[in-house]
C-alpha cells in the first residue's frame, strides 16, 4: 500500500490532470491511495471569496462565478462534451456554497472559512477521480471528512488520532482492496459532521496521517522540483538536489521554513518508520529525494530564507531579569496573537525574536506587552538559516548585509539581517 500526494501546482489545468492520471496509471505495485489538494491557486481565490462574503462585498458573486468557471473549463477540456456524471457532481458541490453565500454572514467567521475554502479539494478530487475512471483506472472518490476526525478548531483542526485511526482501519482499508482511492488533503470533519481544515498547505500533513493510519509502505509527494534542494531556486542560482535526507534533517529544514514539504508531515512518518519520497511530476522518472530513518548528515549545507521579518526586542521596564516567569508571560502573548517565533535570543534584561511581519499582528502584541515591557522593533529584515554551516557559507549570504541577530548551535546558524543599501 502506497500513498501519493499531488499539490495544486500539479493540477493547475487539464494537462496537469492528464499528467497526474498517467503517473497514477504507471503505478503497478499494489494498492494506492491518492491525496489531492485544490487545483492551482484556487485556495487563495476561495479565501478571497470568503473575505468578500464576510465583508458583504459586491465582488462575492463574481469571484464565485470565476471559481466555478475555472473548474468547468477544465472538465470541459477533459471530457470534450462527452456526458459524464462529474458535471452534475461538481455543480452540486458549488450549490452548497451558493446557498451559504446567499445568506447573511452571521455565524462564526472561522467556521464559514472552512465550509467555503474546503470545496477546492472536494471539487479537484471529483475531477481527478472521474478522469481516472474515464481513462480506464478503476477509482473511488472518498470523502476525507469521514476519515480525518478533528476537533472543532476551525481553520486549524486538531486531529483526533485514535478516532481517525479506527475509522481508517474499519472503513477505508476495505475500499482499497481492488481499486484506486482518491481523497482530499487539507480537510477533516468534526464528530458533528462539520467540515474543518487543517491549516494552509496542510495536504502533505493529511497524506502523512493517512500513511500512518494505513501503515503504508511509503508516501510519495509529487512536486514541481526534482526533489528536496539545498536552497530555494527563487533565492539561489545554483542549487543541488539532496538524494537522501534523515527525518531529523527534514524536520529541521521544514521547521525553519523550507517550503518543499509541510513541517507537520515528518513526525507521523518518522513515528512509524515510513519513508517519504519527494519526486517531480514534471519528470516522474527522476529519482527524487528519499527521506528515511538513515541518519546520514546532509551532503551539502542547506539554506532557508525568510523575508519580511520583524525583529522584536523586549525589555522589562523595571530592569528585572528575563527569566522563566516573565518569559512564560511573553510566550503566552505570542501564543494569544498566533505569532510564531522564527528565532530567539535572550540576555539578562532583553529578549529578542524574529517573526513574520503579518499585517497589524505585531502592533497588537506590542500593545499587550507595553504595560510591563519596553518594546523596540525593526521591520523589513530577512532571516537566513544555514543547516551544516561553515564560515564560507556564512560569508556567502552576508555580503552587503548587517547582521542584527545571530544564533548558532552545532549544526544550525540563523542570522537576522538588514540589507545595507536599503533604508
Ligand atoms: N489547498 C490547500 C492550500 O493551498 C492545501 C494544500 O495545498 O496543501 O493551502
Ligand atoms: Mg498547495
């Protein structure tokens, strides 16, 4: 039993769907569960739809029509006018959202977000399953909301592992016996059958949950890159593919911001010793990257860049030490404002962190801190993390940069930097 996961970039148009179906068809090793995200950048558009609806903007209807049209033109291009139940099936899915957005937005905003944004995955999987059946691969569409059981923390459903495991064993295993099963990433269901989402980019995590509960032989995530690279090609001209990576390095790299796989993906796989392969859907014959329990250190230093960072420095007004007690108050406030700390350093009477600079969030945090603490901050910075650093790699990324904060452990160096020529 294997799991394949395909993200939005692999199915951004009809050619993408055909390509994904070919990759699935070439898999002849046994049972296969396919976990799929929404098509292209549809989740962003669904977020726009949600925002428009919540603010009762007159754009609501147009965005909705645009999203429908995007999907129907792909279905039409695939089926070329040939009747297929997928036309009605997808239309009916959209009707549910149509009803919702015709109403007043009087319910919990996060609940509404999940009901709207989740349909990207529902629709994409209906299209893929229909196309696989059409082209001769016996396929069942399965609703992930029946299997991935979560609490009702909308937008960030917490998985109930015991229930999820039990339902997958009981209800999904038999379905996989003689057919391919296609299901959704990113979405789950509560005990009252409401839809939840697991957090943006959460489909990799879904695939890992399925892999764990099914004791899969392996999970393969199909990407638009040849595998895990030692840097994002967006920032570096010369990148190298890493052939084999330990779970430990993979979890560190993704935690620090390597976007190739979602950071929550590794743990469930590591816990069961299930290998993760990252391969290219553009060149499916390529060997990709294997992430396994073999503990070989990374063959090359790896670089992770995060831009739009704010460095926030916090000083107790009464000159008390930064110790456990005030640190726990500070952490609680970060948690309350959902601000994730990317790196931190403390001294006797200061505590400095680098965080993503999301609109307005830091100001709210500073407001809450300002009773007891003096807060200074600096925006427009970058954070670079180098795993397996040496002086040469540090020199390479710090040209024309002022280093405002530096944190080093044995294998990892993080620097918060400011471009010297930007004011
Ligand atoms: N479609 C969702 C998103 O774009 C989940 C995913 O792609 O993993 O965030
Ligand atoms: Mg995605």
